[in-house]
């Protein structure tokens, strides 16, 4: 027990909160942490961290999700969760798994992932996308200082240090731009440097892009696919979040994460149902 | 047998080629058609059509894939394939399934999909993306008339009528633009109007976007996630294909499909390994 405490004390808040305990070769249990919730439901990015911990435990030589596609079947709450992983195919340098997460026997997440080793990828970079131009973090708006109800209903916000570009923070004062664009900076609140699994969480940590379209209700994610493309350099991560196809009661939300070295280290797209009313 | 022939004669070429035969409540067999191949491997978009036929057969009240995430585990060939579907969760108007396709007991595809009813979605449209500006199809370049080896190795090209915007067809004459952009028009060669499942195929039918970056080798797709957002109007479909993050031996390829009514009816993103050499 003292050994366990010692070990935990060397873990970041995020690593501790997403830890899994092995029950068998393919099954794990986790204690979902309600401190990573928004509007009563555990955050999707945090849940990606939890399922990735289970995948990593079963894929030691390919420890990083290169791509993970997560289908959200219902809201998760703080408390115990059961995780099952299954290896579908093992390649030379990567392996594809399915992973399921349930609470009280109700399925909450089903996902597919191909695991690999980000540190072992070739070092070519011919990216044509460019990082978002942002004021320095101390010239941006701390999301945890947003007015009233928004922060109160989102304990998640305290787990991160998130700074919004003032140009895209109009929603905080009731003046959303209508462009469907949020951008800014993110890091873990405890100062831990970014790593593959915290990148997964960053992809779904910012306020919903629909806030910039004046739609403030909770929008349930149906599916989120994340690509991790490089080991992030230490420091702040730039976040760009946008939506271009709002129609038929749904919208897509694209997220880009750029590290301090100017590398596009992660991309995600999610499909969500539009808030009603 | 004569009944079967009668029925097949009323099907489009695409419907016949992607047809599945039920073996049990959850299993199907299909005869993969080598005429939908590129470089000896059955095309990924065609395979999306095949697995979607199996999903549709097991989801009559929610017949359309709203989102499908497909992991390609190895190249498929013409010939027999075994398909297994499993319902993971049934909601009020949608249902989430897993689906696996194997040949000779080797897994070729594992996928997740949420099925729904495109015709039953609300009719709101607040899309900010705009369709690609293209010359008329008869002012564009017929892909099947590309020079030499490219067409010979791709019987798939004859299944479609694909017209490339001359502005993005430089690769055909050895002058790729280097932007990572291909756009043009597509329809089925037999004149059948687009439908949900043919949209899936269109998302992966165009020449690889890497051709516009001067990289002409075959790039194996690791994963492709498709969103279907509306029933397409009859007529030509506009295609926009682009890549922005070419790094670490991989690249993403984004595809947009726009119908003749100017609606963004489908989006996809795939992660692929870069061609070597």
C-alpha cells in the first residue's frame, strides 16, 4: 500500500485519474473520476485516456494510439467502469484492438484503435497546414474565469489550464462570432508536460465549438476519431476547433493540436447531435 | 435461379457487386468483385459498400450508415468473403454495430458503424463550408483517359465516370501541383443515381491525393471514417480531396462530397501510410 502510494505520487493527476486495474488478460476496471465531468457526465476526452490506458497495458511494444475511433453509447458517470480489450490483428510495428467500456453492465463506449510507437516513426515532415496564430497565453482568456453557470457545471475546466484567443471568446460575453471557430492554448493544470494520452484528452477538452455559433446546450458526441501523429514537445499546446457542416440535426467538430515546436501532433473529427432548443 | 437473375437485372452494377447473402442472423457471405480493384487489391470504398449492405440487412428501420469507422487490416482480393455483424446498442432512431470481414479466415476489415435514417433527419442546413468551384464535367478530364499504367492497373476506374478539374490534374502529365488537392466530379458508370451506399464508395474512388504531391506509389489506408449527412440529390457529385498533414510516414486524406443541390452530403477522413520510395 505504501508502495502504491509512492508510485501514485509520481503520477500526474491525469495519469492517476485515468488509471486502470487489470482483472484478467483482457479485462480491466477503472474508477471514473467525477472531477473530469461536464454537466454531470464524465468528459469524452478523459474517457479516451482511460480506454487508452487499458490498450497501452495490453500493447507494451506499441504503446501509443495512432488512430482511435470511439463511439459514445450513453453518458458515463463518476464511479466504477469495466473495460474489455480484444486484439484483432498484430502487425510488425502496430496492432489493432477493439475496446469496450461499460458501467453497471450498460455499454458506454465501443472503440477501435491501432496502436503503434510514436517515438519510432520516421522524422519526415511535409505538412502544409499552418498553426493558428494566437496571442501569448497571458494575453488570452482563462476559460476557468468564464462567467457563472458554465464554469460551475464543468469541474473539468479546473483540470486544465485553457486560454482562449480573445478573437474567438465572444461566446463568454454573449457575442459569439458565428464562424464556428474556437482557438487557444491548453496544458494540464498540474503542469505535467503533454504525452500521447493527454493529447487524446486535449482533443475533447475545450468548450464546444457550437458555443461560437450561439448554441449553448450540451451536444452529445456520437463518434470521435483521433489521429496521433507525433510525440509532442514540452510546453503549451495550441488548439484549433472548428465546424463547417451544421445540418440535419448534426454537426462535425474538427480539432487540431499543435505542439510548441510547431508540429501538428494530433487531429480529430467528431460527429455530434445538435443541441435542441 | 431465373428469379435471382431477374432480380439482379433490376439492380445497379454497384448494388449487384456489393450484394451479400445471409447465412445466419449475424453472418453473411459476399463474392468480392475484382472489377473494383486497384493494383490487385479490392478498393476500400467498394468494401465499405459491401459491409454496409450487411449492416443494412440487419438494420431495416435504420438503413443508412450515419458514421462508419473502418480499419483495414490487409488487402482484400476478388473472391469469397465472410462478414459478421453484431449489434452493440439500439437507440430510438439509430443503432450501433460492429462488423468484420475476413477472407480465408484472415481478418481484412474491422469496423464500427452507427446506422440511422437519412431521409428522416431534420431539414436544417447552416453549413459554412462551400462547394468546390469546378468547370462543367465536359470541361474536365476523364480519369479513365489518364495515360498508360495508371489506368491499366485500376479496373476500378471503369466502374465510375470520374472527371478531374484540369487545375488539379497535373499529375497526369507529370506536373503535380504540390498542394495536395484533387477535385472533380463523380457518378456511377452505369448511370445509377447516387444513394447512401454509393456515397461511401465515392469517398474512396478518386486517385490518391498523394498523386498531387508527386508520390505515385500505393498508400495503404489504415483507417477511414465516413460521415453521411443527407440523402444525395440526383446527378453528379462534386468531390474535393485534400491532405494537410504529411509527416512521420503517414498522411491524412480528407474527402468531401457535394450533391447537385449544393449540399455537403458526406465527409471522410482517412489515415494512410505514405508510399515508400
